[in-house]
C-alpha cells in the first residue's frame, strides 16, 4: 500500500496543499493570492494535515510543484517541501506546472484533441507547452508572446488550458478550458501517487530573473 503523500504548490496565483491517502484526495486547501505565499503556505499545510487527521510522521513522501511560474512562489514551495522532508526523513519529488495542468483535464473534455497548456508569467510572454491527443509533450516548453505561441499550434482543433489561457487572443478551431484548470496540489499529488512525478525537486525557470547582481 502506498503511504500518504503530501503535495504543495505556490508557483502560480495561489497556494495549494493536498493530502493523498488510500487512492484518493483525503484533504485539500487552496488560497488564491498574488503575494503573501510565504506566510500562507505552512499554515495551509498544517490545516490540511489536521483535516485528514494525520501528522508529518504518517506521511510516506512529499511532492512539490517546481514551476514554471512565480520565481518567489516556486522557491517558497521548494523550501517548505525540503524542510518537511528533511525533518520527517521523507523522500521528495517534483512535478512541473505543465504536467499538473494537463493531468487535471478530464479525458472527456480533451476529446482526442491536441492541448496547449498556457501559464501566466506575469510578463508580456506566456509559458506554454503543446501536447498531442495522448498527452505526450510536443517539443520543449516555450516562452513567447501570445501570438507567437499560437503560431506554433499543431493543425486541427485545439484545447487550451491553464491560468494563461484567457490571456490568449481568440483562435478559430480552439476551445479554452478556462482558468479553473490552473496548477493545483491535487493533480501534483495524484501524479506522484501514480509514479509520474518524474522530476527532481529543482525549480523550472524558463526565463532570466528580472533583477541580477552586477
């Protein structure tokens, strides 16, 4: 039996925490926010554990969202996950934001169409990645302005999801799944439980920081 998994994410415009146990999400918390992730994340972790009736000693591993997304949010989530893993002597694994969004989409919504996961970078460019109808990635992640990102689309109908989806111009033959399919700890926990986390717990940065040392 797989031991409980604690998942956390702060890469986007929310903090989210999920507790996976015995084949299902046992508890989940999410707080939309543009800033303040550092103050909100650990209280949300404790609230989620309490809602599931578990403590850190009951966990089997930690899964954490590694971006792309907010530089600060990614670092906050990674620091919290590493601290918990070190204190409780637990393994830790990462899930990228594109995979988390893609995994959250119901098969009926996808209907065999290629997918674009678009993530808000809070700049003029979007983070984007294309997938085929079987959710196999088509090339590397992209950092492009909305028009240039859509110019890379595969032929035929297209589904667009992620918190950057509504920032794209209207496209004939494309359906926008909506911003509700943003990165969330639920899909991070479920991917980890299915053995599909697939990443070391290191940040995914797709563009240079806005401030650098001289």
